[in-house]
C-alpha cells in the first residue's frame, strides 16, 4: 500500500505555474518538481516568476541569511 496517494486531478481554485511549460495551470497537471504553487488565484500564479525574483532579491540582501565573515586565524 502506498503511503501517499498520487493526486492526478487538481482541486478547482488551485492555481500553479508550470516551470517546464511556462504557463499557469488550474490544478496540478505537471509533477511537483516542475511547478510553483498552489496559489489562490490565477493572477497570483501568473506573477509566480516575479514573486520568486522579488523574494530572491530580498534574501540576497538580508544580512540574517549570510554567514558572518570568519575571523582570521590567530598566529
């Protein structure tokens, strides 16, 4: 018996952005490794790549996500 059921049909109202096909899909038509979501609306899913770019820029400039420089070794 499988631990997880493979969901082949999405729920109405669940929106995803498919990275492989570069399009918005209602329900998970493509494998999870190839999509972002779920989003509450089609408009949110259409902005998936912009949202990801904005978040990446925030993380890159957030000092909490960067290690402090190592102190030079004592001689």
